[in-house]
């Protein structure tokens, strides 16, 4: 089973603290007791099952992006933009977009213990990224991860990002990103 670092969950806790107790209460009502315990106790460097993170993020979307049919993508993008702050944000805004896109695989490896995210194609206004070498992920997990890449692209200054997903292959999925 693939694992991911819980940094997204620690950031999510901060988001709910800022949104207020009623929003967090709505979110927690969607979770079982064991998942709530995990949500409340993990640190940013704790490894948790990818599917557990997805469950938490799906519940968060209901409270934070209730009207958004692509809420997991929006949440992933939002969390990426929060997490890449300070010198990282400045670097992402100054470095060439192609340099950053080529390093998305390195970012993937920082937060995930399995899988390889590789850039298959890259132009000035598009990129195709392929995720392989990881046991099957759910559509929810893939949409959240895709959103994280969208957030990173937005931090590089990319505008009007569109993505086409191809989740037909077992153990290999691709995203085709285009932007202005």
C-alpha cells in the first residue's frame, strides 16, 4: 500500500482553524473515530496510507468546496499554494516554469514512498506527466494529486490551467496540462 507524508493534513488542520469550529465540525462528522484520531495527531513527516489521506481530503472537500464538482483538484491546488510559501514561493515565481515542471518527480518523491512521476512531454505552454510504479490509486486520490501539480503550476505564473486526465491504465496514469 502506498504511503504519503501527512503534511497536507497538518495544513488542512490550520485551514479549519482559520475557517472556524463549525466548518471543522461539519468535516469531522464525515469521518470515523480512528480517522479523526489520525487527523488530529499526525505531524507533517508522519507516513500515512495514501487512501487514508484521500478519505480525509474527500471529507474536507464537502466542508470547504461543497459546490465544486472538481473539489479535490481545487483542494490539492490550494494546499500546494499554502505549503510552498516563503523562499519556495519566491523561487517558484522566479525559476523558469520548465525547470520546475521537470522537478515535479522530485517533489513527488519527497511526499510519497512509492511511484514515479515523470515528465513525458514539455513545451512552453503544456506538459504531460505520467505517474507509474504505484499500486492502483482511486480517482479521488488521482484528482487530489493532479490538483497539487496545478497549484505548483499556478505558483510559477501559469494561467488558465486546463488538464485532461487519462486514468485508463492500471499502474500508470497521465495528466496533460496546458496553460497560458
